[in-house]
C-alpha cells in the first residue's frame, strides 16, 4: 500500500516511516498540507495519509471533502495531550497514532487501511481448481468478474491475477465501490478538472488514470449506482474516460477486474444493474468458494494467522492442537476467511501453554447471549447493560425479518439509506451473524 506522510521525516515521525516501510508500505512525503493536496490530486494510488498533529488536520479533512478525494487520515504526534488526540478525531481523522511509534499499532493501522491480507494460502482441491482457472486467464486482457461471499478472499485472488498477468510491472489500483459515498465515487473513478464543482480547486487524477498500464479492481461492483454504471460502461468500451468538467476524453489502458458478493444476474433482472455492463465485466467469471466448501484450507489458513498474529503481538508462535483444529473444522464460518482470521487472532491472545487448545477458540456464535429461564426485563429496561452497537444490530436484523428480507423497505422503516443498510449487513455477515436473505424471514 502507498502511504503519504505529512511532516519532516526526522525524529519519531521518521522512525514511524521506517517501521511502515518494514511492514511493506511505500512512502511519499509532503512538508505541509498544501503540498499533500497537490500530491493527492496527482496520484490516486495513495491509500492512507499520516499527518502530524502540528498541521491543520481539520483543514485537510475539509479540503479533501470539498475536492471529493476519499482517503483516510491518521493524525500523529509526540507528547500529544488526550485533548489534542480527541480534537484530531473530531476534526475527521480516522485514528490517532501517538509518537514515538509502536510497531504493532502501526501494523494494525496499515492492515486496517489495506482492508485485507494479500497472502494466497490454499490446500483444498476445490480452491486449487479455482486458482488454476484464475491463472489460465491471467495472461489475457479480458475483464474478469470474481464472485463469492464476503470474506472469501476475492481481492486476494484479484491481486494474484495481476501478479501473473503481462501487466504485473504496472500499477494495481483497487477501489471499494461500497465504501465510497455516491457523491464522491465518480470523481474517485474518473477524476475532475479545476472548477468542475464547488471546491474543485485544481485538476485531480482518478483511479482509472492512476491504473494506466496496469489493472484496476472494482471491488463490490454491485453497489455502484446505476447512473454511474453508464459512464463505467463507456470507459470499458471506448478505453477512455471523461474527467468531471473536462472538454475532451482521456485515453486509458487498463485491465478491469471486478468483484461482487451479490448475484448480479438477479440484480439485472430487478433493474438494479445494467445488463450490458454485466456482460462486459463477465467475459470470464470466477467463483471463489466459501470456506465451508473448502475445509482443507482451514488448517493452513489457521496456522498462517497464528504465525502472523503471534509476530504482530510480540508473542511466541504456538501451533494449533489437533483438538483445536477439530473444533475449527466443525464451524460453519459464515464470515469465511475473515471470520476465521478474527477467531485465530483472539486465540493467539487467549491461549496458554505450548499449543493453542480448543478452549481458546471462541467463535462469533459463542458470543451470542444465551437464553435464560429467568424473567427478562422489557421496554427500556431490556436495553440497560447492552452496547449501542448491539442494540442497533438487533434492531436492523429484526426489521429486516419483519420486511421478509426486503432491503429497501427495511431501510425506509429504519430511516437510513439503502447503501448504509447494505454496509451494515455486510459487516454482520463478516462477523458470522445470520442475515436474512432477500425475500426471506419471518413476517410480523
């Protein structure tokens, strides 16, 4: 991933930079927020901004929002007071990193910004067959649609295709279509010219131009607004894009990979996804099987995560005991590899002795509150002692059951956007929570 650091690379900030490089990051540097803005306009490949608290973090956040540049900001500083850290978060920073830096904290921040590990770990014959198919099409120029449930490793496979392609020496640029607000997504994709909208103070290069000569990954393509799909279709067909406010198109040479955890054929039938775009993206389709269909991968993945999180947390590596592996194999893994990763991370922290035993394996299903024969409080009293996150989750899932799985109806009842609802449901699925599918549930 690419990190832009705002501040002088000396002292504690320079130490943080060296740790980030050791963790695999590529660094750019800007002396102040003005230079940083110029850099972010010119290069859409920046994944994270690390800004010293002595600079105007709030001003930078507002400038990025005005220019429709979507990139997370982490504030940092030495000897910062709690009030300064809170002020930076309130100003819009995603996190606060105290200096001198802690290597594990930097690793966690980088991993959260990257969103997913890029290691390809596989042993199961079903997954091996899927990767063989991916490698067969890697050398071609055709678009590839990668389908699979949340947490199966679709981005990992996309990066593997890029590494095996003729474009391997070119850039790989990923954009999560579900994570970018609709009003920012067009500018993120295609860029804009100075004056294209209020706040557009200079030309900004988008993801397509940043990926020129390489590969662009459109993650969760099914979440893209249908009006923007028309512009994407033209970019694929004509090999050119239109910056917002531009008078002439810009030629681009990119290969397109797309992922989805939704049935795009059903979305086409419902009128939520363009059929012509679907056929353009689906020149070659790859299905990444869920973890429950490839149990042979579980031991290899579990050992990989055990090694990684032992290192990240400064703990000795401990293998998984056979009884722990048996317990892992018996789980349904509704959150797939992402849920397994979280489970092993907890196990690394909780385990004692020379091996990770079954007692350290705590699954999401175990975290549910068991029913009791005791009389339970009702009304507001039933909410006391519960977190806002859990109350919100239960309200959303109960409403979805009431609407028989109808997302649009549920979003209307809850008073939130359909995009916000889908993002919440994706998080619940990744956590292993049972989410009613469309047109399913229990009527009230």
